[in-house]
């Protein structure tokens, strides 16, 4: 919906990575001096310098596996641009506690912080491209409880429910579900924030949708006051400058809350071709954006994050495989076009 979120089904269609695999497979260097790839084409994926990028690079990501399997040195260099950067881990509801535990334990072992994405609100995506979610409110509350227990006292940055508030504003989610959703989001923030080192950013749409005047009150009703901030541009392509402008205008209306920007694929901004079918789905000519970092040059912007995992398909369009599968040609294009 709105050119951004069909690729989220990656988390539901992917095979769950167990905690044991995460811990035994974490072969990356946890030292602050890691450059995220080393100097040779065959160097393993390693952690970025902690000073400006405290987030965990998953050595078992699809990008890392594609890097290990690629024999062409030129293609390896391009894939490494993706594989060596930290990206969001979209939790699978059926395995949420184990995944949250596994990802945060592996991150802590590397002296880094996991980025987790929670995407399981009931009536998700209005039953459209990424439809689904928890069966009801009680199931969702139990899911959030499991996520929180999995995180424990380890550091984690959580992006909470992409699209959930936006779809209340645009009436895509039927009115009869609105009050419950506000209650569920508020409860999710409260539960997650009980964990001492968990930061929560409630999703607030993107620069290409609506205006801050339309969404700031629903964000308040959803508990933004208790969150660490909000997220913008998740799985979308709007430029960092456009996203900053939108975020700052919105922040001024919600108590000057800080925000994070998904820069994973916004290097060339959104597609401009109006006639392109489904411009949200594997649009051509896009590029990797700024690398993940907490050194954004703006205290209002807590971080640039790769919430969407670049190189993984948005869906079966424009030659792409199922959502969440590695799309080699698209990944190479994103990396090649990166500035």
C-alpha cells in the first residue's frame, strides 16, 4: 500500500532462523575496528565501527550468503555493499520469542545492537498485499509479550508496526477496528519499554503520503509519548532530505520526538515514471541510500537505518521472485547505482 510495504511479507514467507543457528553462526568480528568487509574480495562480513554504527551485521543474512556463494569478484564487491551493513530483522510471529532472543544474543555477543521490526498487528495492510497479522487483540498482546521476553535486558532498536497508524488515518482499516488498534499499539510500546535497553520507534508513514496534520493525533492516541520516537520511509524510496522535512514537521506536532529514517533504497529517490505499474514493487533504477549510522548530523534524527533489507524482493513483479527472496539482479543494481 502506498508504494512501500508489500515486501514485508518477507518476514512471514522466510524460513525462521533459530537462536542456536544465530549464535553458532556469528563468526563476524566484534571489534570496533572492523571495516564491514575487509580489504579482499573473499573477506568475511564483519561489524561496522561501533562509534558511528552500533547496529549488528547479521553474518547469516541472505546478502551474506549471496556474497559467500558469488565467484565473480566484481559482483562480490557490489554484494558486499549490502552484506556488510546492518539491516532490520523482521520477526516471524510463530517464532518471535526465539528469534528476538537469538538476534539480540548474537548482537550482544558482537557488542552491537539488534534492529528488530514488529509487523503483526491484526487486520494488517487492510487485507491487501501484506495482509494477515495476529488473529485478534489477545493474540497480539501475547505476541508482543513473547517479543519482549525474547529481547530481555539486551540492547534492541524496535521499529513498531509499519503502516498501522497510517492505515487508520486513510480509513483503509475499517473504523470498527480503530479503537482496538490504538489500544494495542499503546500496550505494545508499554510492554516493550519495560525492557531496560529497548528503544521503540512507532511507524509514521512517509513523505509521499498525506501531511503531518493528518497523522499527529493518531500517533498520540497510539502512545507516541511513551515511545523513543517514530520511524519514516520504511520500505520506501523518498530521499533523506524529503524524509527529514516530513519528520521534522511531524515531530513539532508530537512533542519534538526524534525519529529514524529508512535509507535502505532511497539513494535515487522514488521512481518518477507515472505510468509504471506498481511503483512500490522492485522499481527500476533505485539505489542504496546512506549507510546505517547514528551520526546523522542532526540531533532530531536518531539514526539512518536499513529497515527494509535491500536485495530482497518486494514481490513477484518486474522479474522478481516471491517477496523476501534474494533478487540478485536487483541487488546488484541497487549497489551499482549507489553514490
